[in-house]
C-alpha cells in the first residue's frame, strides 16, 4: 500500500516540477529579464550600503553589468520578429555581466591594492581584497620559510588577532605561492594576486570538466547560475577561494563520472586538504564511484584519497601540531583563542544565538540534515555527474544554512553546483569511449536524466 502511494506521489511531483519547468522554458527571456533585474537590485544595495570597500566597488560595476544585460534582454523581448544575429544571442547578456560586472571590478581592485594598500587592517572601508586573499598569500610565504602555513598563536608576543589565523588546510597555501615566489614589485604583485590564481584554476577546471563530459551545449541558465550570479561574480572580484574550491569539486565529479577514479580521488584529496567544507563532496563522489564503477574502483578511490591527504597534511602537522589544530579545527568551530568572524544571519546561527539550548537544537538539525542526505545517497546513489552535483549542492546548502558559524558567501557552492547540474544533464551520451565500468580510462554511458 505504501509503495503504491509513493508511486502515485512521485508522478504528481514530477508533473508539478514539469509544469514549472515548462512554464519557465516557454518564456526564457522574461525569466532572464527578471533575473538580471533582481541581480541589479542586489548589486545596487551592495554598492550603496555595504561596509566593505571591495563589495561597494563590485556593486557599482555589477549594477552596470546587470543593467546592460537587462536592457539587451528587454530589446529582445520588444523585437521578437527581428532578424536573428549574433548580437541577438542571449549570451550577449552573460558576456556583459562577465566583462563589466566581473573582470572590470577585479582589475580595478587589483590596481588599487597596489596603489593604496589596505591589507592587514580592521578598516573594512580600505579593503581592496577580502582578508582571505592576504591571509592565503601570507600562508604561502610562511610555508616556504617555516614548513607550515600556520602562525604559532601561542608564541606570539601579543594578543592574537583574527587576521593571524589561516583557517584552511595546507593545500590552500599553494594559491599564494606565485606571489611569494615572484612578487616584489607593483606589477608582479598585481599579476600574482591570489585572486588571479583562483580565477585561472577555476577556469581550467571548468574547461577540463566540459572536455570530459562533452555536453551537447552549455545551457544559458546553467551559465547564469554558475558564473554570473551575484554570489559568483562578487566572490570572483573580491576574494576567490570558494570559487576555486567549488570548481575543483565540479572537476572531481566529472572525473569520477567518466571513470577516472584515481584522478577524482586526487582532486578530492587536494580540495579537502585546502578547505574542509569540501569533505561532504568527497563522500558523495565516493558513492558515485561505487554505484557507477563498482567496489574495486571505490577501493582505489579510497586508497588514493587517504594517501594523498596524508602526504600533503602530515608533514605540516608534524612541524607544529598545535598550530594546525588551532587554525584548522578550533578556530573555524569557534573554539580558538579568537572567535571566528563567520556569523552570517542564517538559520543555524540565529537559532544558536538564543543560548545553549539553541546551539544544541541547531546542531541536532544539522545532524538530521546530514543523516537525511546520507540516507538519500544510500537509497538512491548517484549514477551520473548531474546526480552527484545535485546531492553535493543539497548537502552543502543544508550545511551552510544550519551550521552555527558560517558565511552567506558559502552559498556560492550551491549556485555553481546547481548550474553544473543543468550543464551535466545536457551532456552527450558517450563522450569518451566505450570502456568497461571500473577501467578508469573510458567514458560514462549513464543516461542523461538525474534521479
């Protein structure tokens, strides 16, 4: 009886979602216009009210970028019978946002950082880059000079400051190595700014993922969610690490979906050793490997993941175990010598702010959400890249909303991964050969639909 009810419910849900998707598909330009209008309003609020200088700079440029995209979309709506040309492509709006709302503010902030400074200060109105940029660059210099990217908080001859902390895994310092090795002049410092490295890594991962999965085309909606949505555009111009991390996650999904389980494990190990928020993605990708390629592939994935994680983490831990624990584990969880500034007004944080009981409730809700995602993975393990990206997006959305110390910017993981879902669902049937499952060298022939 229960099974029959479930079978009756699922088509109803599919019908509801299908009708919504069909309605949106019938009026894509209207959806584009509403999207760009909403993004422009968000950017305007940032430009006029935010305390961070970099955010205000981004907002000013982004208003123009989204405004141009909105004007272009409205012209398309008002002239439906005009002759088709490249200038009438919906990609023109995406390009306008990318050029004016992403590249222009990044270049402006890079130049201004060299001219006016603003690093290592508590005055947010002077920041040309968010603190994570200069912290990661300092971590690279510390890694080269001391063997660890972490300052010894206990050995400081003063009270510790929040900017003394590097709340990332040791691999994150790699993004700051170009500046540590080649910086020193205004030009080289600008060219080796960690945001440039983040952007290059992200672009490389996107290109590699598309080459692996070979989608028939890249849907506009996928590009809007993954690239020019405000969360992504703002992160690109002012900070960048989360954009790079989520791009590596997307690449790891593509590698696993096409049978390259060893390379997928390598990517998962590196990205998890850069930022622990990527750990849930590694679990989901493990389920993808097991369901798509079998137990032997999963064993290979686990061995490579554990081995690479140990190789990049253990040497740093051995140099100063206390510093590693203080920076990577205690500080992000709010148990360090200095409280973490991650306190966006999201549900988990708001519930925890009511007191000890609220903290317990928030943690219980977070655990329940994690258990629900785990049961989803067990009952319906991912079989395609789109499946895995969707499950990672849901898991990270739950984590961001319910954890007691988090940042609103972490939702960039969700928007990028949902954009990836749309792209991956549009993939070719047999992108890279006809090898057997588990071979680790050939293509993924799973269907295009996602459960």
